[in-house]
C-alpha cells in the first residue's frame, strides 16, 4: 500500500522527495504528494520525514 501524507502535519520540506528512490513524491502547494502508481512501498520517505507526516497506508 502506498505512502500516505498527513496534510495537517506536512511542512513541504521535501526531505521525502530527496529520499524517494523512484521519484514518486513531488511538492504541490507546499505539501508532499505521493504518486500511488509508482510508489514501491520502501518506506524511505517515512524514515526521512522530520515531522512524521508520512505513513504507510
């Protein structure tokens, strides 16, 4: 199940964008957005997020 972003906690810092090995995350309107079609469930973004705004579905 792809990563999910808590929009209330996300600060748009882009740490997850840099951590994602398959470039599934972008920043839109200052929030992280995960492309569910390309996410490989590796949890790199979960570990990289300093605000714990990302979880695995």
